[in-house]
C-alpha cells in the first residue's frame, strides 16, 4: 500500500516541533519559520486540556517550556491561552495548526491516551488523513487510531511492533512488504537498543516497504552519516542547518520545488 502522506521525491525533512531556533517549539511562530524555509513536513505532539481541547505541546507539564508549574491536563484552554512561552508566543491548538498550514504534512505524536479519540475526530473534521502521519511510544494508541481511521492513515510502529520488525530484519534473508503489518514508515532514534542505526538495518526496513525517518538530529556530522546510510527522512530542531546540509548534497526538495516555484 502507498500513502499520499509519504509521496515526496527526495529526502523528507521534518521540522521537529516546528524547530526551536527562531521561536519556541510547537508555536505558530516556529512552524511559520520552517514553512518559510520551504519545509513541507512539520512534526508536533498533542495533549488534551482539562476541558477537552487538543493542544500542540510536547511535555505533560508546562515547566520546561514556560517556567510555570502545572500539567496541560489540569488546565482549561482559557488557562493555556494565557501562557506566554516568550515574546508573546503561545500554545496553539491542533485545529489552529491544520487551518494555518492547510497544505502542510503533519507528523503527530499523541502523548496521552485521553487525546486519541479527539485526535481521530479532528483529523476527520479537517479531512486531513492524507497529509498526516502518526508516531507514538504507545502501540495501543497507534492501534486505536488505525482502527478508528482505517488503512488510509499512515503510521509508524510503536516500540513493540518496531522491535518485532527489527527482529525480522536481523533474522530473515528474504524481506518483502508482505511481512510489514501495514505500517508506512519507521521513525526511530539513531541508536536503537544501544546500537547505532546501520545500513543493513536501514535497508532491511526499506525492503519491508518502510521508509526510515530518524529523530532528532541537530548535528551536521550526524546528518551526513545518516544520509550516507540511505535513510528516507530526518527530523531536526535546527531547520536551517538541515536544509543547508540537504542543499549541499543536492537532496533538498522542499515545498517550493513541490509547488513548482523558484
């Protein structure tokens, strides 16, 4: 099966949480900056507020990013709207992101079980299945979303499924997409189970019909190493750096090229 979400020539460049070099992570300002650089793929996370609003925020708590105490789940949307993340940047809702960037591709990580049902409803409301990919540290959340939204939804495997797929790669000589369990990609860090991602593991996943996306890479040297392995995509906080590396290698194919613009 193919997924419109992954239909993109060249290396996929993901703005991790929108990037954080120009504006705080997961803010409209961060996403807008990466979009202005030509990024087509924007990565974010979602939590549910106390009164049932789905917000783009990574941590369960506010302290690391805002300096304030408290949990997202214990605050209403009105409370969260009053939080200043710096220079007037605030916490957006997923609805706002999907509306503000109607042609962007979003990679979304639902951070809590409570967010899953509303996430499914939100994607359906915005008719966004073809421009959204889901990754999570919870196999159950991924399974629930796949059950609710069907095979059109592109997902990465959770930890248990990823371990099974990696075992297939390590133990089987013949790998075909028929062994894949219906995932579109694997999204993983550069070190897996204490071992660096290798060319053999990368190619094995690809033989299963899976794109390989690696997070979160902010080192130029590591970007080159992973691209030399043949990975399909990189996620970074430093969106200008990744764009520069891909441009240098002749692998940058951002939104401007997709739109046919100069």
